[in-house]
C-alpha cells in the first residue's frame, strides 16, 4: 500500500525518482490521502516552468467532501504535469502511485529527496 521505493512527506505526498537524465522527480498523493479525501472530481496543478517552494501550496484537489491543497514536497521547477487528470481526475483515487501522479519537478537541491521519510517511517506516522 506504501511502496518502499518512494519517499514520503507529512502532508501525505510521495516522491519518486523516475530515472530521467534531467534529475526530475514525480510527485503524487498517498493511498491514505486519497482515501481521506474521497472521490476526486477536479485537480488543479502548477504550470510547467513554475517554481514551487517546499511546504508551499501549489495546487488543489477537489473531492466530493472538500477542497485540499497540494503542497510542494521540494523546492524546484515544475517540468511536467499529469494532463490525464484533466479529463479523469478519479485516477488519483484508483491509481495513486502510477496513473494518478500529479506533477514532476527538478529539485533545486537533489539531496533534499533523501531527507524525506521512507515507507516505514511514513506508515509509523499514520498510527499516531
């Protein structure tokens, strides 16, 4: 449910290094987050070329229950957004770790990825 190859934030987001030569990372929300939000009906993401700051709101997920901010897990430049979410925002619910990813960015400090939580640490935060 929480893949070991990802890093996690306390805001229930995950970060995956996609192995691109540009050093970009892919970002999405965790199973826990999508379950808490309920059915996602609209996704607002940062634009390609936009610089986002770690911890700052950079988008929104609207569900049948509420509207929640998406927080940038790292400071960096957005290099891709998941355009498939425009017509099918429910991918965030049905496939949060693959088809439901949100955006990609090139971190200003690549080492900052290592400072995020691993799977075991993240799961431990859910039990509190």
